[in-house]
C-alpha cells in the first residue's frame, strides 16, 4: 500500500489496518529541476536548465526510448523565401479546425527559427544541399499534409532519431544533469495530498526504480512533465510501447486541468503488415508525390478533398476509414513508384529498407497502409509557457495542450512546439522560483510500501491491457457514436475498478503502473468525447456530424 492510499480519506482505514506491515525505503533526493521524460521537450529543457541548477531527467526506460526518436517526417520552420510566419500560422489554424489559440500559434511559429538554430548548435544535422553556382548551403525543405509551402526540415526519414541522439549526447556530457533511467514516475507529490492548505503546489514525484523495485522520493519546486503522448491506449498506433499517457494520468490524479482529450489524431499511413504493427510511413512521402490508391489503383482522395492525398490528417484518415469500410478490404495503398529507386532509397532509406526486409519493394509496388493512433492533441492544459493550473508544475510537448494544435495538429508542428515551449517554460520557471530559492521547505514523506505479495495474476494485467486497447479501437477511434462511447465508458468503469484493486493490493510494477495510466487515459478520452456534441477536427461522431459555432471551445476537465 503506497503513501497516497494512506493520505486519501477513502483509504484511511486500509492505512490503519496495514500500518504494522509497512516497510520503508529511505531515499529522498532533491534537485532544482525534475524533468520527467527524455524526448525533445525534456532534453532541450534539461540542457537549458542545467545553466541554472541541478536537473534530474526521470525516464522509465533507456533515455533514447521516446516518441521523439521515432519521428520520421521532420520539424516545421519557416525558412523558404516564398514562405512566411503568416502562412505557417494560417495552415496551423486551418488544420486545427477553429480550436487553435491564434496567439499561441503565431508565437510558436515565429520563435521557430531561433529554436531550430539551438538544435543545430547542439549538433543536430538537417539535410541540406549546396547550390552549385553560389556555393551556398541551404536546408532541404519537405512538404506534408495541410502545408501550403515546403517548410519541413528533416534528416532523411529518421529526423527524430537524429534530434534525440544529438540532444542526448549533449545532455549526458553535462555534469548538472543526472539521468534516472528505468525510473517510472508513479505520482506527483502535491501539498494538497500532504494535507497543506491550498493553493496546491507540486513539490516532487515518487518514482519506481524498475531495476531495484524500490520507490524513490524526488523533491523539487520545479517539476516539468515531458512524458509525451498516449498512442498505446489504442490497439493500432504508430507510437512506441512507452507512450502510455503517464504524464496526463499523473496530472489528472493530482487535480490539474486537462484539456481536449477527445482529439486523438490518427495518422493515415501506418504500414499494414501481419508482423510489424507500428511502423509509420511518413507523410513526407505524400509530400514527394506519393498517392493513396485502392486495390484497383484508383486515386480516391480527390473525391474527399480538393487537396487530395495532401489534405490534413483528419480528412485523409477518415477517407481511408470510409474506403476500407466500403470495399471490405483490410487496407489501402500508398504508391510512390513514380519516383526512381535511387531517389526513394536516398530520401526514405529507413522505410525503403524496412519494407524491403518485409518483402515489399516500394520502388516497384504500392505500400499497404492503414490509419493508426498517432498523436494526442489534448493534454495537460497550459499556456504558451508550459504553465499548468498547479504551481510548481509545468508541461511541455505532447503531454501538454498549449492551444497550438486545436482540434487537429498540423504535421511536424509537434517537435517545433517541444523546442520552442521548453525554452519559454524554463524562462517562466526561473522567473517564478529562482533556483536555490526554495519556496517553503516541506517535509516529504517517503513512499511506504506494504508487505504485499507480487502480482501473481499477471495474466489479468495483460488481459486488461488488451481489452482497453481493443475497446478503444472498436468504439472510440476515427468514427464515433454516442452509443459506442457509452459502451466504452461502462466497460472502462469496470476495468478501472479492477485495476485500482490491483494497485492497492499488490506491489507496484512498471506493467501495473502503465495499465493504471492507460485506463485513466482511455476514460479521459471517452469522457471528453462524450461531452463534445459536434464533430470537429479529429473528433467525428455520426450523431453530430457537423461543427457547431456555439460549441467552439476547449473541453477542460479536472478531478477536483
Ligand atoms: C510523419 O512523418 O508523417 C509524421 C510527422 C508528424 O506526425 O508530425
């Protein structure tokens, strides 16, 4: 039984009954900054914060295991002479279907070049070419859906890997940064939970050292959530295993405002293959002329949107879903065979090689693709500085909802958001609580673990995990209905009770903690979707198929 159970009034009885069985693990560590997550947002925050104090980067697996590292297409930035901040802003607002915060969009877009330069200074190399006449080196710019101009900086088709590798190397060299790898953040420690008077403040985090199975107490007045998204809540996703919505779940449990969770973006083109389930086929391929076709070679996208295969993602994903339902086939196809093998192998080496290994020569045959959960447009509600509704807690990147993405994110805007907002969040952080100047030293209790048995019913955890992901896919994916949402809510309620029972009664493990977060996330998505009685951006319901101007507002929810 953990500390939260003890302080929660509901579980006070359990606390007294179990007191004699408690064992203690004394290990409190204090840092100026605690960053949870090690993708672009976490690492770029940590690198900057290290100039002001000590930083812990808490990450549940190896630091390299992030959604950032899986990003293929690239990072947006206005660089071309024929492009402008106004056009990038307009494209972002267009994709966001009326829910973007225009001021946030224009701030992030216009601060893009500076953030990109910082990435380059940290060693990130984007593809570029040298003009044979002038000898001038210019960055190569790709194009993706919803963009009116070429503005995607990339490193072949493994842009995220390039960014992650370089930032990680830089951070590992920094003496002020301590990596706590294989440390699973369990819950935020807040003054409210410790019984102090409001307003609530975040003062640290409990984290499970997955290797030693001990829980450590980490203390700081500046906790920054950079935990990424929650694609794994769905059966089919382009996200890595770690994307289980841990940051949103922790923030929710702590009573922080959460916004727009109904807007789950489905990427139109995930490889359809019986062996490989989460392999993205980058939208940049459509930017280079690849077309979506059905099994007979018919280019169907123009029937849905005049921008064809390069329409924004929500439109393309829904069109594919409709085509699949119409034809009864398992997938559609992406055809890039108009490009030469040399071009494809050079521009998209990762996709070319991966598909070739699976027996698909993409220079000769179309690629089987299906939509899959890709990006969480909502998250912990923040402003453009990552400031959340709770003092001492910031959120940056996919975990956050700044207002940049609205109801549907424009492709390749997310890495940009992480790079820009992490810089702003640090500034806000340092301004609010100068490092070394602790607000009020609060004694933190250690995590207390009951003498509890190991989870011997692992099979139930895996079963629940599968059930959540399947029901979310079947009832809460690209096309929703009120009835399906109700069904999902009922099932999730039962699952939540079962998971809670496990949580209280057994020693915590990484699998159990992920399951606990997944069921929380699924419930937040269903609850938010049920509240939106219209269709907008990534949220489409057959019961309310139109957007309603009087419903054009964020869905903000909070536990307390
Ligand atoms: C892609 O490469 O298609 C993904 C880019 C993104 O999601 O921003």
